[in-house]
């Protein structure tokens, strides 16, 4: 592991997660479609995505667009590449972590993510990196799952399941206050909508979607 590839690749859980998101992708997409359509509307021709996985968000890019995909799990790469080909999106794949994208300061119009800030090692460092690479007026559009309000049964379940959940989903936490992290990150403007899904994955049902403006 180095500063730019600070990601532990699991020989079993890496392929498992690639397969899980390929199989469950359509269901997850259906669950969050309204929120993704709103925040991923009118993306520019070149978009940076952190944690692209197997390409769940390619459908929100116009054919002919370029996706700069910052994705450190090599088990995702083949399917991501194939999905980009199918969608007619040019893929610029970066085998790096979102904490260190290697992209120049103020060089990007839009950054997107879905279900990634729950898994990165350091969400504050990732948000600082996103602010660093965005041009003034650029946008970070996100759909993420977050901690349920303290004292609720969902929050208790998130607490109880935190270890097996994190083990299975390569470090994913259901206990992060990501709206708070976004507010603390110093964006010029922030629109965040909290909502609740009704999926069988109860710990994952408390979510936020929104747009942060650099
Ligand atoms: C839960 S999956 C979500 C994938 C995809 N965005 C989706 O919505 O299906 C989390 C993704 O974040 C990636 N990831 C984990 N740590 C990361 C990091 N530090 N920087 C960038 N991506 C990371 C994982 O490899 C995985 O592809």
C-alpha cells in the first residue's frame, strides 16, 4: 500500500463485492432512482466519479461523455470498463483512492458519488480533495447512506451490525453523519435532502442526496 493506493484488496471480498453490486445494482438503482435523477441531472461532458464500482452511475452520463473513475478495487475494473463500453462513455480509469486523486487543483466541473463516503477511510479528507479539484462554481453531487437519528431502532441496529457489515462490505460504516461532514467541509453552498428507503437492508435505508457547490 502507498499514499495513493491506500486500499486493502481482499482476494475473496473484493470479487464478492463486485458480484454483489452487479447483481443488486438494478434493485439499488430502482430504490434511489428519483434522488439520482435529481442530483445527477445535466452533468457536464467530463465527470469525475469517486468509487465508481461496476458502473452504477454510467446511465446518468450522456453517451460520448468522459468518466474519470477513481476506483481502487481492481476487482471492479473489468466490469466497469465493459459497462462504460456498453453505454458509449469514454472511461479514464484511475487506480487510486479518493483521498489522493492526483488531479490538478480547480480542474473539474463535476464530481459524483453514490454509496462511497460510507466506505472511504477518511471522509473529511475526501471532501477536502473534492473541494481542491473542483473549479469555483463546480458541483459535487452525491447519494449516500448515513446514520439514523440517535435513539431510533434503526440506529440501534446499525450499531449492532456494524462489525459484520463492515467486514462484508470492505469497511462500509452505517454510522456516519455525512450531512455533518459535508457542512463542515466548507463548500460555498450545500443542498442536502434526507430521506428513507423501505428496502430489506434496514441499516442502509437512512440516506441523503444533494449537491455541494464549490
Ligand atoms: C458500496 S460500493 C459503491 C459503488 C458504486 N458507487 C455504486 O453506487 O454501486 C463502494 C465503492 O467505493 C470504492 N472505494 C472504497 N474505498 C475507496 C476510496 N478510499 N476511494 C475511492 N473509492 C473507494 C470501493 O472499491 C467500491 O467500488
